[in-house]
C-alpha cells in the first residue's frame, strides 16, 4: 500500500544543513503495523512528517519516492496533498492533552472532519461519529460526544484522537509515540485497539516509538533507525529475537528485562559510540573524599509512619468551592539502611509526592518521618540549617529543567560545597567538582560549559554529581531515567547501581516502569491512589505479587519475551 | 476723559454700528477659553463671569463702547450735597425677563445681596455706609467720604428681581451648594438665558421687552468654551463658530490672510509689569548672594528696567500688537499721568554701569517667578526678560508655573522678582495704587506681594479717592506716578493686546476691558 | 561564583546571527545608537547651549531653517520663539528626555521586578497586597501621579530645592506609572520558573529564598523583562511629552523633547512649522527605532516565533 | 460564583479607599482653591471666612473622614467652581467618556484583530511590514499632536467632520448619547480614532504574537493532519484560541483608554469626565478631582471583574466542572 524508496530529508539551519534521514526505504501493506524504532534524533518522526507532507519549514525532501497505492505523494500539489490528508492518510500525535482543540466539543471536531472529506448531512456525520466512538470503546457515546475535551481522562482522550484519525477511513495512519504519555494499563488498551483496527479494518499503521516493548507487543514488521539510516529491517520476532546488527544487539541489551534481575547491564561497545571515561585518578580522588565523608557505615534508615498529604483541590471553575484531594493516605514505609527501595505506581498514584514529602518540598497533613531514628522534620518545620538538608538529596526526572541553564556546571556543582561549608576554599571546590565529574563519567572540560550544551543523559550525570557533592546519606531518585533513551538509561542505571553499592547510599528509587525497578531495588513498594498496596523484597514480589493490582500491573507491562538469550 | 490713543478701532466702529440697519436674523455662535462659573451676578467678581452676565443683567449705569459711563437702569444721577453720596433716578416701565416690573425695591434687595457675606462683590461698596429708598424710582447711596468715581465703579453691580430671587431661594449667592440663581437668570438685559449646560454650552435669546432699542440682529446666541487654543482656532476656520477670543498672537497673520475671516487687534486695559521683594532682607533663590537683597537698591532696580528691551519683546513675542507701558495703568485711562509717560530707555551699558555703581559688577543670580497660563505668552516673556538680564550679568532662573498655585507662592513670598498683570476694575489710576502701591493692610495693598511701602503714597490715597476736582486729583496722581517711577517700585513692561477673531460678515465692538457685548453684534 | 559575561556571550552568538538577518533591526539599532550618541554628546556637538540664557537673543527669534529663504546659516534647523537654535535645543532636549526616560525605566525596573519577583515567589497575602497596589497604580492616570509627587515635593522640600528637583519629580512620576508592567511580567515568569526542578532543588537544598530569587530565578526571566524595558522606554519618552502638554512637565528654560513639542504646538498654524515638526519628527524616529528594537528582542527571546 | 464576586468587590472597596486617600492628599499640595474661587478685589478677610466656611482649615483626617462619610452616603459634595452637586456633574459627563472609550475600543478591535491575524499569517509580506511599521509610527507620535493634525486635516482643510465638541446628542433619561444621530457619529469619529490608535497597535501586536504561538500548537497540527480546510483551521480553531489571552489584556487596556481620554478630551473639547478632571486641576477644584478618581478606580475594578467573568464564559475549561 505505502511504498517509501530511498527517502532522504535535509534540514537547513544557521550552520548550513544536516541530513536528518538518509536513503530510507520501507513499505507498509494493508492491515500491517510497521514499527519505526530508534533513539531520539534517529529521524523516526521526520519520516512520518515527510509521508504526511508536514515537514517543518526548514525541512526538505532531497530524494526518494513516496507512493501510496498508485498516487505519487511527492507529485501532489499543496491543495491535492491537503485533500489527501485525513482522507487517505491520517496522523496521531503523542500528547492527548494538547491534541484536541479545548474550545470545541468532541462532536464539533468529529463532524467537522467528516464533512471536510465527505458530503453527507450533519446528522449522518453525527450518527457515524457516535458509532465510531462506540466501536473504539467510549461508553455512552451518544451523550459523551457533546462533552468538552478537558472532561476526558488521558486514555479516553487518546481514543477520541484515534477516532478523529479514523473517521474518514484512511488507508494509512501514522502514529507518532501514541502511548508514550499514557500509563501502562491504558497503553495496553490503546495498543489492543490499534491491533484490532489493523486486522478488522485493514488500516495500515506506521508506529513510531522509542519503546522497544511497545514494538515487540504489537508491530508485525520493524525498521530500526540510527542517525537517519536504516540499521535493520524485517519481521519483528526475527529482528528483535535474533538481531543481526551490533547496534540492534546493544539496543536489546539495554532494555531492562522484566523476567530476571541483572546485577549490571552489560553494554557491548558499538563503533562510533563516543564513550569518554573520566580520568581514573581524578575519580578516585572524588571517591576518597566521599568515603571520608560517609564513613564506613551504610546510609541512614528511613521510616515513614501514617504520612498523609491533602492538597486543596484545584478550584474547579469559578463556580465550585475547592474540595480537598488526598494525594497520600496514611502511608507507612521503611527503607533499610544502605539498600535501594523501589517505589512503583501509575501516574497520579502519589509516588512523586512521597519523595517530595521526604525532601521537605511538600507539607504532609499528618504522619511522622524518622532518619536513623531521629525525627526528620517535615516541610515548614525543617530549618534551612537542619543537617537533614545535606543528608537528603534528590535527582529529578526532567534533565532539561533540573539544572539552571544560566549557570556553568562548575557553579552548579560548587553550590552544595559552599552551602554546607564542606569546602571553604574556592580553588579546592573547583578541583573537587572536576573530580566528581570524572566519578560520574564526564570529562573535566564539562565544568566550563552550560547545561544546554549537554545531552539528557549527561545532564542527569551532572545532577547525580551535584547530589553526591553534599555527601548525602539518603538519595531520592524521582524517575531519573524515564525521559532518557534506552541505551542512555542503561548507563545511568549502571552508574547509580555502582555508586549506591560503593558508598552504601540508602536510596528511594521511583519509577512507573516495573522492569527498571526490578533491576535497581532490593525491596519494592507499590502505590495506588495514594495508598500502599504491597511492600516486600522485590525478588519475592516478581516471583508472585500478593496484591491483585500488582499482578495486573505486572501482566500489562509489555515485556520483550522472544526467548532472547540473557545479556 | 479718553483721548485719541485708546481704543481708536473701537471708536470708529461704534459710530458706524449705530447707523447700520439690522440685516437678516442669525444664530450667532461664539467661543472663549473659559466657561463663566455661574449665572449669579454677585457670586464671583471675575471678568469672564461679569462680561457674560452683562448681556443678561443690567446695572444702574453701564459703560459705552468708549468706556464712558452711560445711563442704564438709572436715567440720571447727581451727587448729594457736600459729598454725602449719590442719588440715582430709576428708569420706569422696565420689566425683568419673567415680566415682573423693576423698581427701587429691587435695587435695595440687590444691594443687600451684594454686601452679604457669601457675595464676592462686597469690595465695590467699601465706601458705602447706607442705601436709602427715596421713592419707587429713586435711591440714595450714602458714602463715608466724597467719592467722585462712585457711579463708574458700580457699572458691573447688576440688579436682580427681588420677587424671583426670594421665591426661588436665591436671596443670597451660593455659599457651598448652588442656588436657583447659579444656573438660571432673570435680568433686565437685552438677552434671556434660554439653556445653561455648565462647561458645555450656554444659549441666549433676545429679550423682546427690553427697554432699549436693540442694535444687534441676532435671533439666538450660543456660547461654548474651548480650552485648547489650537482647537478653538480650528473651530473658527472650519466655520463652526462665528467668533472666538482670544486667539494666539502668532496665528493672527494666518487668520487675516484667509478670506472670510478677520482679526480685531486692540489693547486690553492690562499692564504687564515686574515686581520686586521690597520687604525681603535677602534673596531667596540665589546660588551665591544669600546674605543680601540687591533689589533693595533702587539703582539695581533701575538697571533691571534699563536692561529690558521692550521694543524687541513686543516685535518678536507680541508680534507688534502690544504697547510699551510706563506706569501701572495703560495710557488713555482716567488718571493716567502724561508727565511720566516716558519709560526708562533700553541701555545695557548704563544698566551695567548702575550695577557697578551699586557694587554688583560681577552680577548675581536670583529667582524669577512667572505664571505659564495666565497672561498672553507670559512664560515666553519671562524667558526673554531672563535672557536680557543675563546679558548684563544678573542670572535669573525662571520658574514658570500654572496660575492655580502661582498666587499662593507670591503670597508666601517665594520669589526674588515676579511677573504680574493688572487690569484696573474702575478703569482709573486710583485702583492700582489702592491694590499695588499702598502698604499691605487687611483691605488695601492686598496684591502688593513685594510689600512696597511709601508713607507719601499711603497718605495720598484717601484724598485721591475723595477729591471731586479732576485737576487737583490729577496733580496728586501725577505725584504718585512720579514717586513709583523714580523709586522703580515696579518695572512696567507693556500693555497687553486684545485679540479677537471672527468671520468676515460679523461686526462687533471691542471694549478694552475685554467685555463682549452681544447687543453690539451684527451678522450680515 | 558570580557568572560574568556568559549570559551575554550566549545571547550574542545567537542574537548576532539573527540580528544580521533582519534589516529592520539593523536600521533601528543604527538610528538609536546615532540619536543616543548625539544626545549624550550634545554639550560638545551642539552649536549653542540652549540652557544658557545669555547665549541667544530674541532678535534671532522665529528664523526658518537655513535652507529656507530668510534662514540663517548659524541656525541649521531655524530658531524658536526665543531665538534658541532648534538643533541644539533638540539635542539637549533629547538628552534630557532620554535621561529622564532611562532613569524612570531604571526605577520602574528595580521597583517592579523586585515586587513582582517577591510576589510571584512568596505568593499568598504578599502577592495579593502587591497586586492590589498595582491596581491602585493602574487606576491613577500618569498625570495625577505627576501632580501628586509635584505637589508633595513642593510641600515637603524647601522652596529653592524644589525647583531643581523638578526633573526628579517627573522621573518619579513616570517611573510610578511604568513599574506595574514589570511587576506583572516578573510575577508571571516567576510562577512558571518556580515549578521547574532547578528551583525545587535549590529549595530542597535549603538555599536562602533571596538567593534563590536573585541567582536562580532572575537570570532566567531576563528575556521577557528586556522586551518590556524597550517598549516602556519608548512610552516613557512619550509620557514625558504628554505631561508637558498637560502643563505638568519640565520648566521651559531647560526644555525636553516634550516641552519643545508643547511650545511647537502653539506655532502649528502660524507658519513657523519647523518649531513643532523638527522635534516631533526627531521624537517619532527615536521612538519607532526603540520599538523596532523591542520587537526584535521579543522575537529573539521568544524561540517559538523564530 | 457569588463568593468570587464578593471577594473581588471587597478588594475593590479597598482599592477605591486607597485611591480616595491618595486623591484627597492632593488637597494640601495642588494649590489654594480659595484664590481661584474669589475675584481680584476680594479682601483677605473675606477669603479667610470662605476658607473657614468650606471647612478647609479642619485637620486633614477630619476632612478625609467627612469626604468618605459623604461618599458612602452617596452625597458626593459640591464643586468649588460651579457649586454644582458633583454626582450630577459626573453623571452628565459620564456618557461622553464611556461612549468615546467604547467606540475607541471597538475601532481598535475591529481594525486591530484582522490586522493582527493578517500579519501573523503572512509575517514576511510587504503589506504586513508596512502595517507593522505604519502603526508603530502612529503610536510614536504623541496623542495630542495626532489629535490636532486630524482636526486641521478633516475639520479645517476638508471640512468633512466637526472640529470640536459633541454634536447631535439625544437625551435618553439622564443618558445623553451621540450614537443615535449621524451628527453624533460625525463628532465621534476623530476623537475615537485618536484615542483608538494607541489601543489598535497594542491589540494588533498582541493578536499577532498570540496567533503565531497558537499556529504551532499540537491541536492545530492535528487539525492540519486531518485535512480540515485551512479557513476553518485559521479562523475557527486558531483565532478562538488566540482570543482568550487577548481578551484579558484588552480588558486591562480599557483602564489605559480612560487615562488617555484626558488628553484626547482636552484636545477635542469632548465634554467627558477627562476634560472635567483637567479643568478641575486647572481650577484646584479638589472635590471634583477626588470624586473623579474614585469613580475611575471603581470603573477600573469593575472592568477587571467583567473581564474575569468574560474569561470564564469563553473558556469551557473553567466553566464546566465535572470530569469523567
């Protein structure tokens, strides 16, 4: 149905032009789901945009043929191309929150799209829209259709987006990271829906994602991309099961397995990969400094008893009074000294709130916290000079906003040393900061540069270095790698595992990804809607979870089960 | 008592007007910069109000086109024996706008109202001890001392109808809250108040039963205030209004060049002068001379007078429309001293010599206080004076300010030299002496901010006021003028021009007191 | 560890490239630099010193520009009613207007950003109070603020001190009517930055709130503030002209551009067109240039528009 | 809803009180009203008595308490100049200012929004650049110069429009309007244009920036990807999302319109509250000044409240509460 032959795309910008996609060929048959996988910057979205004719202004197709059935897409005039969009090819975007026009009802948007391509009456259009919503699983569609987009949950909204893309029975739908913004449970349902539409309606899908689990679960064929070039292509079981190319192998090795725990990700070297090991002796100097600080013993034990957090509800509109929203409900938890406790739950379960309570960024309504037996004062009560300010450190999720883009790395790293009076002399502070950079695997020249000159992975390394420079006892990691590509994630997880093991840091590791949690934590706790559902050693948990909710969670997490030999 | 000089233009016109027959009837639209505050003739003693109300109300006497005192509601008046006062014989058959008759009671009521506490015209009756009703049509005004000018001085004392005022609760002028008389009127004048929208528009229509013959041919007169001079000029040039006063001096030439429009440039009875701080021990705004006040030395004051080139100020800033002045009142008014009509001539060298003689060869700096929105081009004149004085080494730093705060600053003595304009209410030389030359007391010398004091002048004031023989009176006035000139109490600069602009087909009479009389307006 | 020119270096590299591509911005920059330089060097390049009363005489009053017939080569752009050389008056006037506008801007910047930053960061009652004060300020027209301050300074200060403080009075009046823009913008930006992780991290580490505001948040909200600054600089100059028109402006013997225009207004129809038009055109060119620069900065700092 | 409005009204009382206090403190500093109210020949004694009668010698706070007390009872006091009740004066001048302000705002919206949309959709077009620079020049010339120029061009040279004042007014109860006669509209054109020009540029630039921002959002890209006709994308999807933030800013700008009206009214002799305020300054008519400012503060707060309510009415996210 869709045939892409030798596609190359060029992006023009102030330093000249870079080739985003080079000589990519792929074809998608009716009813086939073709996965496009690769790390960020591999050119997946560019290919999708090129097919739709929606390349950004600076982009330009330099060569290659794009044919849909017997229509040559590149030969179309802008008017013809626009008429084709929605009629024969549709597209779905990543974030359902922003994909729908907030000021128009779902009905208005559906009817408008239908009338754009078919001359049918408004009533007919509405009837077809309602039927479509029913088909994709929105209960009571007839009344729900008149609702506004903000009245739908994330998952439901993505279903509406799919309905919009589907309503004009296109031959091909390009889905760009359709499930990345969704929770695991909802992601599973959406992927099933896509599977059903492909087989039942014969719609061809191009499924663009960086999540190999999603590809494994639902795609028929897959193309692995790196730097705009096709690394490998073929039926999914073969490509993922027996990867031919070294890059694919490395990619698969970096995927945290759900079925067993590795002591460390074994990342084979891939040519062209710029791995810059920090100079060994500088790293050792930082290590000695840390060892001198934390002493021999492991990090402090953290106990939380009946911690409850209530937020004054968002003023829902001008009319209603505020109702309170309970984020955490009498959570009691204890982290053994020097161990890693994994905290897992869907978005909105309160896992981040818990970390923020420990970090005194959120004020608990009730409950008590203790660090090695001593009371850990909550927000408001914890004075700025309280020793726990130094002992408890946190690594945040979004690498792009956790570092102040106006400061140099040397300033960012020097701040804790100066603040906690660990090192009076400015020169010594700079030396120590460079040493710590080496310890986290970055070269000393990074010190003079600004955060925006680093990749996501490197920034997280800097964030970890900042945390270590206050000689912490307790490290809180709030989804530190969920924004990173799989291979980078593996390196960061290895770093955290090594540092935790070597300095005995008590760590609270938060993630929505069970596979990642399994690799990191000795104990595990599962949160649902602010309540602790289950806690215990992780190996026993993964052997057979006690709570039904945990079991469902485990079942729905897409796992790469192609009998792949262990890494 | 008027000689040829002032106001020639007015004289010529007044004769022709009497002969011209009223042509086709017209609505006459005219504008001015400020709206009369009130329609109550006794509430505010200010030119804009009195000028407007002179079209609606009438006094016992009135002033003609040449400022001569003419009979109005009083047909004749004679001095009572041995200067005890004046008897006024009232005109019979006069009716107010609402038809009620006019008689002596109305005069008595208006007098009581005029001297009441809330009234602002009490000062006119300072010399009046009592008013006696002789009969229905005769009234006596008894004065504490012989007052030869009394009839002329009450030309603006307008008579109200007792019945109408008392019925409508306007027996007294408004104190805090307005009365019926504030926005309504019932006079005997040639025009009736048809509509009054304060600050926006006031409409007058002719009073059919007016006792005098109407010389105008208007069917309706509409007054609108226009604050911004440029907008006012545009209103005239676009034909929306028929007459406006004043227009900026610099636009006179342009208006005259346009066909269909004309300008009447006469002189107002206002002399612009510089005053000194006679009672200031030291200069208040000087950077370096803070221990003495050079202006106390008459030679320094004379130097100031000689350093100012009034001819050039007239040519450049006043476009030649002003008239150099030598005394506190303009030439041509009664009591003007011909003897002292020479002003110190412009001689910077002599000025520097005088300064040297007085011991200020290297000059000094001082504060010159001026209004910026009171007189025509007041701020520009101040800056010109300052630059001329700078040329002889005395540096004035000019502080021009809106008039709203100006009088307080002068009363508080915040100046070393100040600009002042004075228009004598009684159009006689005694007026400026009473207010500007006499030593400041509760009632006299109230505008003598500099605190100038001279026993001889103080002594001469009373005799001047009561001297009946004009020749003897003039001798005394000449002596006063001589002292003021010799001591340079003030430095008179020029008589301010009066600029009226109108359409070609409009004929008016321009009176030097800047009163605009509708009854002499014809639109042909 | 003060971070020195890095921020500037970052902007320049990106800015310079963008700058070179938009002709309007280049033209605006050249014009602004020329005018500002001309104004600052007025005492040296202006033919005469219009503030020195002895340097000009009434005889030279109302002369047309040199190229018109009747013009005098000594006065390139003609003279005003006082005989002041228009060119020098405009240069000195521009210097005064620019310095007033710049000073007013500085005061408004410090006051507005300070209050806006604190209101945004502390929130709660302090924020409500600051916003209500902003409401009060917005409700008062600029002329009233000028009157109030002029009146208060006249009341409190000794008389002679009051006169040479007139410039300070006007500056303060203009500053007071401009600070609200800065406060609102700063407050809005702080709301956004506060949620970001680098601020949360600083709070968690126990840094002093003032330090968080000054070293962490402020450098990140410089963008929008700079845009407001250029636009407000233009409106500050215009405001000074309007205040002069309403009679509350500067004394006539040390004229600013606004005063020159007010004086010029009186000669609008009377044939001496240059007294009004020379300063007005000068003011328009200056204000347009500054606004164009403002637009360029807004696009520079608003990546989505690039 | 009621709670919200009550809270805002309480805040508005505070704002008005603060403005009244500031306005009343003018009492001491702007000049002495008595010298303006009496003639040249009035004796100092009479002036002193007048000052006593008007209670101007009382201590500052006594006068302020009396002033606010009367205000709360609806008695706005009397003008020093014309002795008229100030409430009546303002009421007679209110329609002129409001009508001028609203028409000026309409002009700025009717021209500003389409111009903003056009320059957003064709940023590099020649016409767009000329519009941008043209309006910039318009805004750079002081308002009073523009006013006078328009008067001389259209009033004097061409004679099409009246040069001053407010013609053709029709009385409807106490509201004197100039919207019902051709003459009324002719006298409105020039002042509304002068007052509107500044707002027009502001509105245009706001719409332009916001529109360009919205054109980049996901839901617009999704609409394009669905093949929705361009006209609907631009004017139904993009423009409606553009209008929300623009409306709040325009609401705030209305305060600016009132402030600028002072200059425009004085140039056109437009009998509105702005002109009354200027005259009261020239005449040191303090009661009128103080009451004017409090009324303006009230309008400003009222407009803020209306804008917030309008915001809710337009944006369903705030209006409809329950979520599935």
